[in-house]
């Protein structure tokens, strides 16, 4: 079983892209399926070592969130936050349905085929709107892309840290 990481105390819901205007407002890439919930949070947590910041305003523009934080009153203060994660406490996260998980929970899972062939470890989960997620697996076959669909993923066991897949024809490099 792989060494498991402790669950984070915070969940990323956005990434600060750049200042928006000159008054300290932030343009934020949305990383959550429920951005509308963010208008009700009095505090968000910013950065790699999350710092609690009071929210002064949240609005949406196109596919981005525009965020005002206490103490971020000009373009320079906003620029200093560029690239930082916007996070919420895990306790405030939406409850998951049966069979759902957060991406951080699946990264590090070992992937094996129904025939017992070890493919490697999930290093990243790609999300694309409107279609299934794709698991990026690194291992002895190099990089393998696994579609997150029921026809392929046969079992996912967080206790053992193992995902069992049934590869579709042509999915694995040796099949190509």
C-alpha cells in the first residue's frame, strides 16, 4: 500500500490569476463545481500556508470570480497574491455523494489491471467540462491516460490505495 498523505485541512476552490482593476480586486480561476456557495463565506484561506482573510465581496464575470479581500486595497497588494490558491476549510466543503471523491484523494492511488498488471500511480486528475475525468498514471509503461468511466474503472479502494481497471482495446501502450 502506498504511503498516504493526510487529508488537507483546506480545499482549493480557486486560483488567483491577476489583479482586476486598481482597487485590489482579484480575478480568480474557479476550481469548484459550486462557485455560487462562495458568496456566503465570510472568510477564505489564501496561499500555500493558508492565511485566513475576510471576504469583502464576491461577484462573477464570464467564467471567473472577482474577489475582494480585507487588506487587499490596491493593485500592488493584489499583484502580491498572484498564483495563490483560494481555499475553504474542509469542514465547509459540500458533502460528497456515494462514489464521489476529491481529486487530492485519488492522487497517489496505485493502478492495476484486472489481469494483475501494475500500471503505476495516479499523479494527476484532468477535469474537462462536459466529459469524464482522465487519470494520468506514471509507471513502467510511461504515462498512461485512463478514462474515469465505469467500463474501465472496475474498483477503487481507498483503504488499500488500489484502483483496478479493465483496459479497453488500445488503451495501454503495448496494445497500440
